[in-house]
C-alpha cells in the first residue's frame, strides 16, 4: 500500500516518540493507549469551538474535530467529558479528563498549574459594544472609564485579561446561564470582552445590533489556543507537540479553520 504524506508523518512521529514513552510507563501516552480511550474535557458552550448539537445532544465544533483527530491518530476511542470554565483546570488536575480542548487560551495564570501543547489557533480578544454607541466609544480608552461596566464570562481568559487592560472600568463577571454580551443587550453593561472569532461566527450573526470595537487595541490581546494537559509528563507533552506539528504540516488545521471560521463573519 502506498503511504500518503499523512501516514508518513504519523509513522515517523510514532517511531521517534514511542521508545521514550515505553521507557516511562507512567506517561499519559502509555496510560491512554493501554486504556484505549482518550478523555477530553470540553464545555459545550462556546460556539464554534465546542457546542451542543440540538438534534443529538452531543458535542460539535472546531475543538471537537481536533479531539476526534487526536484520538484517531492515537488509535484510541474518544470520550468527551462535560467540563465548566470555572473548574476547567481543577477538573484536569483531579484527573477527570486527560486533556482539555474547548477553545482554551494559553495564559500565564493557567500555566502555573497545567501544561500546554504548541498553539494551533490564534484569536484576539476584543470588546463588543452596541452599534448605537459607536460615537460614544470610539476606542478602548473610551471604554476604560469609571462610569463604564465591561461584562466578562467567569473563569475565562477574557476575564483575566480584561482586569489587566481595563484598569479604570468596572469589570462584571457573570456565570452561566448568564452570558457576557447579553448584559450589554440588557443595558447592564456597556461592553463585553470576548474573542473575535466567537463574534464573527456566532454573536455578530445572531445579534446585528452589536459590533466589535477594534480601534485602540491594547498590546498583548492576541491570544493562543492549545491543548491543556497536566504538568510533569514530558513524554506526553513531546508527543502532543509533535502531533500539532504533524497536523499543521499536512494542512489539517488550515482545513479546519476554513470549515469553522473562514467566510462566516457578519456583513460589515
């Protein structure tokens, strides 16, 4: 049988990393393969990264496709485990799942407790405001005022970043079932802070009265998404990093981006 580029990459990856994995029987790589199942924590509330299919009740999305491909390349079954943003790190450390994949942003705060693979997606965090307020709020500096309330989702990276970049405005953290941008629609906040891809594929399409405020963006608001996994397992982390490199090389992530993000934004 002729091997295509995908098979060559995976074969090479396995040959390079397998000896190290076998040398450390406690590695996650070894445990997952022996168990025959990869447990992936995901929230199911973050379109298009991870969301619930209304017809089946199962999970769908960009990160679900990542998890499916990862488990297939490992040669194991995929088990999706319901997780929440406020307890995402705690659930991983408690070994409720082997990795988390749900649009997880790499942050210094999370990196103190967990490890991350190489990044494979790079959104940016931006404020959302009502279109009718565009004359009032022309830049991020206009938002960063004591009389302004900015809503964020509790337990998320936008919450952490908003507290750093908006030092004068009031930060309102909301928890499910309340959603950050609905506080803007209800008039309880003047802005929400979330990622641009989420707006372009979901919020902006369903709520045309909202818009992104891009002028005056602060440095450091470009982000990286990656697989989150427990610390202290270099064999497993090396394998994950090699997998990300291999999937980037064969165009998997480019194709996935086109499927879930490209050309889906609202009309300006």
